[in-house]
C-alpha cells in the first residue's frame, strides 16, 4: 500500500461537480493499493497516518500528529501510484490490485480508519474521476509505502523470509560461525 500524504490547510474532493468530501486542517491522503496488499498493510498505514508527526509544535518543529492537532483526513483512492515506467513512456499498472479486490480492501481501510479515530474522516469515490482541490500547508508531502514498512517489522526482515532469523544478526559484528549469514 502506498500513500502520498500532504499536510493541508483544507482539501476538497468533487465527483461530477458535486462536493463529496471536505476537510479543514489535516492530511490529504492519496492511497494506492498494490496487488499483494493485505489487511496488515492497511493496519500499518492507518497507524502511520494517525501518528505521523508533521504538524508544528510551539517551537515550529514538526512534532505533532493529525491526532494531536484534532485535524481531519481526506482519503482519495489512486491506483496510479502503482504506475511503472521502467520501460517506455506509458505507465503499466500491473502492480496495482485489480479493481474489484482493491475496492473491498479500500472499503475495509476506510472502516478501520473511522473506527481508529474520532477525527473527521472524508473520502473520495473509489474508481471515479475526481477533482481534488487543496491548499498545501508548508508544503509538506510525505511518501509512505507499507512494503518498506515491512522491513521494520521484526517477524520478517527484508530478504530473509526464507531462512531463520538469528538475534546475533542484529549485532554490528555477529559471530562468524552464524549459519546462513548474509
């Protein structure tokens, strides 16, 4: 799951000229769902969004979350975040989850997000052509990727899923007799 997160003074999303989502100060989240994403990715993303400290404190340092400031979240589905351009000039979206599956995971994501916070939560319309208007605050834009987030999950170190994980591998200089050492 990928997200482009923008700190905004306000944001609006419209479909067919009708406003369907509005927030004041908070986060605009452009959310892409990948082919291999699961509920675990959704939970990771929600946790990050609600805790992401990109709002200024009294000293002007980015030290407060959207939860801390009582802001809002506007989530807009955007499969194009999975556009791949290694070859040519026309993006391939083969890494994006197929629409029917993605719509279900998106709906679950939104249900979980609303359950996880009392903050105002607005959303776009899945698979619709939308107009998104925002006033970027900063600007501050953060990229989140749950695949990268998996690297910090202790149960599955990146690239090591096929062999045992040894605590000694956390050491700067692990013992040389550690089996299957990378």
